[in-house]
């Protein structure tokens, strides 16, 4: 818990700690009360369209790079969790800390700014939590002394925690886009091709097989119609070049879709309560970190769910 850096001897440490705890609780209770209105403004259809419109432009390139980089970041973070903090392994932790989560897209920047200003600071640019802490401490100090409250320590403690929590929240946007792609591929494969395609790799394999069949039937010696019948019974194996080309095309299309998919799936996530649970979890972890003066503990599991789906897609497609 943050502590005041100067206080008179007649102000007990217990009173100060109780005041700070009270200020933190009031602040985060008010933040949680703003969550429903925040979701209504920014994640339902009108707000989602305005937010995801920022994906047009360079985000169309950043999004596919982030999707390709996401497994590397998730693996690095998993290694950091599993590796014990021994003197011989600290180099691994330092290396993992330097691995970026990917390019920050304009949509991610916009949502982070909205959370910081609208949700955490109630529409103002300056940190609002400090005001709650100072108000609670001044109430205690007014009963004993006229000394002003020194709040420089609060800024140095709170700002890094908020910055790291928002960074982790941005990671969930990439993971959500990846999960959305997996679900979309599964639905598309089931309805369009009557195949189980749990991701872009599976969909690419199916489309490559269809393309190989079409090309082989076209060159069949007895004609395309008979070739189509023949290769329905004895499907040709697509070449590696064909499979790779189709997969690249599918991944590019999925990446472009991922950059704009929030227009569709942000309102869906808002309706089923995913945004509410994610934001409340962010606030819960921030409150705990500020109260206990710990490092940022907000680590959403979305990226690991996305990686499990990717692994299943690769196993199903025969790549693992």
C-alpha cells in the first residue's frame, strides 16, 4: 500500500493506512460503476464503428504482423512464468521482459486512451486516484495538523501499474482477433465446405485441396467433367507450392478481417458480458496491486486460449 512520505507524529500510521485504503476502495468502486456506461459508449454498435474505423490504414499491416508474432510473445511469457527466478536464470527473465507484444495499433491506442481517460480518470487527463487518496489523507490530517500532504510518491507508484495493465489489455485485442478468426474459419468450413476447419491453416488446406482438384480435372485426358468425377473418388494431393500459396492468401484475408472484426464482435462481446468481465478484472488487479504495492498482476488468459486454438488447428491439419 502507498504511504505518505511526511506526516506528524500525532498522526498515527494506522490512521494513514486506513485513509489510503478507504480512498483506494472508493476510487475503484466508482470506476466499476462507470463500466456499464463505458461499454455502452464504446463497444456497442455506434461506438464500435467509431473505434474500429481507426483500423483503416496502417493497422491493416500491423494486425497481420501482430497475429504472426502473438505465438512468440505467448511462448516467451509462458517461459517467464515457468522459469524459476534463480540467479542462473535471471538472464532469461531479462530477455523475456525485452520481447515486445507486437506493434501497437491505432485501435489499441484509442481503446487504451479511452480506458485511461474515461474509465480510470472519469473524463480528465490527470490521474484521478491521487485525488481520492489526497482527499482521504487530508481528512485525517485536518484532525491533527495543517501540514500539506506530499503525494509525489503516489504518482511514481500508480503510473507504472496502470501503464502495464493497459499494455496487457492491448494484448487481449490481438488474442480476441485471433480467436475470432478461428471461430470464423470453423463456421465458414462447416457451412461452405462441410469440413471441420478450426483455423486459417485448416481452411487453407481445404481450399488448396479444392484448387488442386479443379486444376487436375481441367487437365484430365477424358475431359473436365469426367475428371471431376474421377478426382472426387481419388482426390489429388496438392503440391507444397499450391498449399503454401493458398495459406498465405487465407492468412492475409483473415488478417485484414481481424483488423476490422471489432465492428462485428465488440458488440457481441459486450452483449455476452466479455467486455464487462475483462474490465472488472483489470480493475480488480489494479486495486490489489495499488493496495499491496506489488508489481502489475493483470495477465488475461485470452492469448493462451488463442494459442491453444492455433495448436489444435495445426494438429488437425497435420502440421504437428
